């Protein structure tokens, strides 16, 4: 068998030599020969058997016999030896960095794929939940400004949703999961008993509103109830989120192992939402903190290249509930039956492909307002993506999360045109959601600064060299295209034609290579902190590199709400 195709678990058995050095050499008072309590590594150095670092010595024992231990044991011992927490060095960081030559040889794409898949499966979760509204749906037909109630129909509102999520941050007792907004959004749901779900059969749409101001219109053929559209009191958005969501881990994908997660907040316009799992909320919740699962190592989506291999992990095996018999069954039993049908089909699955386009704008119908269109900047991939992959992970072959899957093009003519939200957008939005919404179940909008709110429009310029101080230098390619005369950009001295080479936010400098990166970077600016935004620009006046600084007021009107 080709050694390059050895499974990661075989690698674990091969590297068990770590048991001797970590558990015997490093922790016992007996050295290799019981000599003065020295470790095997120290004795090997003194005897001339080996020269190099301790990590290199451990790697040199590759293939030696040892006791049967798990990689988790080695990982935990490594943290203890180096006084590190799991936040300092995640499980995947350990795998990728501690023995990089053994685990990820540069010329072995097969091994990279295997290891990345192992990491991705343990950083991705299934999300499956069901809901039922106690009050029945009110069926109405629209005629002018009147909504006539169809009293012959009186059905409960039932829904089941299944998707995926990515473990983003973990502490000893709290875990945050990134997923898609549309995975968690219960379209026909309200937890406020004063509201009803209406189905408008004329327009084939649902809406949530208070059932009030009902009038009766009499005629020769009888009377009919109706509601004036102008009197409808619509429900706020937050009623579309449940108090609890079911989460399932790789290896524990059955109802008895369901974890309970709460909704933190989200951004509908960016299709990103965050769930929180608290260790002590339910007995099952402790499973995610047992050391076998870890937060994803975060990559940089701006470094992706067309043709680069990626791996998508999610739950594409959505159950077919069309065959479920709903006759003579009450709503609660029916919704439980539907949920069980979905849970029985849960199966985290990985598919691989390549990056087809690093940045592509796609237009979607807004999930919270069907009359509104939203535009998302996405990564296009050739990996097979299906409905249950929504909210799942997209990894590069270095084991880093580079995107959050959110959709595909459905067509009978072609397949494997999938999309993912760049990780630079997803994680920055998640940080803002956690900071602004955690603890406030009613808040689903976040505040952010955008180029539009700063009164700046940028475009991609040419990558031409420019003559500066008697030298030819490569200028940036992000150019100020338009400025609002009342905007911040104009106020700090930016001019049309200026080339923005980099942006400093706080103490970190970020170079700009594409126009869209500026809005991505502005997501780092928090409304709860005093921060500065410094634009390093090559000016149109005399081609001199200069800085334009804006000090952000936390209460600034520059922060706009993102739905």
C-alpha cells in the first residue's frame, strides 16, 4: 500500500512514540536509563544519538513501538506541557503544525485531503429542528384592500428545517456556531400568541400579523369575514426564531444525542447567523466539549485562487417527507414524525472540488421580505452542494476554513455550481453578532460601517507602475471613484482618483488588492469601541503616499443597521 495514502488513524498508531516522550520522558522522574531523572530527549542529546529540537526528536521516533494511546491524549499532553489552552492551540492547529512534515507533505494531495476531511468533520455540525404553531393558519383571499377569510380551511402551521453549521469559537463551557440565516429562519412561525400566520392564496405568500379588526360583509348569498389590509399589525422579525435548535455532532447523529442551541443573532442581508451551545444547558451539550471536536482554524478567503482544491462538509441527504401520511394525525404528532424522518437521514458528508471564481455577486430574494432583492458576494465552487449543505464548512487543503456554504444553482441542465460566503465576511459578521446580540434574543440586526455610509465609492484600477520620487513603484489597484460632498471620506481629505494602498484599523494594517475588500475590512470596526480607520493613499496631487485618518465615534451615524 502506498504510504502516502495511509489514513490519519493509521498515522495515529505510527506516532504513538509520543507516549514515551510525553508521558514517560517528560513527566516521570525516570529518564531513558533512570539517569538523574532526565528525559529521553535530554539523554539522546548528551549521548550524541540525536541533535535538534525536542519536536524534531519526537518526529524522529516516527514508527517506533509504543502503547495504545489516542491523538487526543497526545494533544492534551501537548497543551499541558506548554501551558496552552484550547483557544491558544486548537485541535486542528495541533494536527497541522506540530508534525507538518509527517501529516501534510507538500507533494501529497491525497494525504492533505484525508486530513482536512477529518478536521472538517469534527468542526461541522448538523442542524435539524421542527416547529408547530398552536394557532391555525388563517387562509385569506385578496381583493383590493380587503383580505377575505376562508373559514373552510383551518390548518396548523408545521415546519421542519435541516442544514449545517461550523464550530467557530469554543471555551470550556460555551460554543458558538456559524450557520446561514435561512437555516434558522422559521418563515411561518411566531412565538407570540397574539399573532397569527396568514396565508394569502391570491399571492401565494405568508405573513405574520395580529388577528384583529375583523369585519363582516353581508350579501344576498350570506356573510363573509374580512380584514382591511391597512389595519394589519405586522409581527416583528424576531418572532421567526425558536427558543431552541437541535444540533447533532459527527458520530452522534441520532435523536438521543441531540444538543440544544439558542439563537444569538443574525444578518439576513448577508445570510449569516450564530447559535450558542452552553455546556450545562442539557446533559447532551457536554458532548461537544469532550475534546473530540474543535473550533475550525480560520483561513483567509482573500488568498484563495481559482483552481484551488476545496472540501465542503455538510448534510446533503435531506429526507423525503412526501411519503409521510398526515391523515388522521394531530399537528404535534405530525411535526414530530417529520422531524424524526429528517433526523434519520442526518449524515455529515464531504465533497471536494475546486474554486471556480474567488468573487462573484449573486442576487437572491430576501428571506424576510419577498419584495426585496439582496446581493451577496460569494465564492463559486465545483464541489457537489445540496440543500442540507447550507451553513456547512468549506475548507482549503491546509485545513483552514475559507467559506460558509450557502447555496447552489438548481438546474436540470447542469450541476455542481455551488456557492459559499467568504470566511472573511462570515467570521467578521459573526464577531459583530456575538458582540452586539448575545444575550438579547430580540435583536437580529447589527450595526456596521460601510463604504456607502462613509460616502466613498471605490473601483478596481490598473496595476500600473507609477513614477514616485524618481523610482518606479507598483501602485495599489483600489481607486476612489466617487465621494459624497457631505461624507466622511471627503471630510478627511480623500479625492477622486486617489489609490488606496492599505487600510489600518486599530493597530493592524491590511493591504487592498480588490475593491470589495474595503467593505469586508470595515466589518472589523465595532460600534462598541473607539477605533480609528486610516487610509494609506497614493494621492492624485503629487503621487505621494499619505495617510487620511478617521476616528470613529461609537455613537456615530456612520454605523448603519444591517438586517
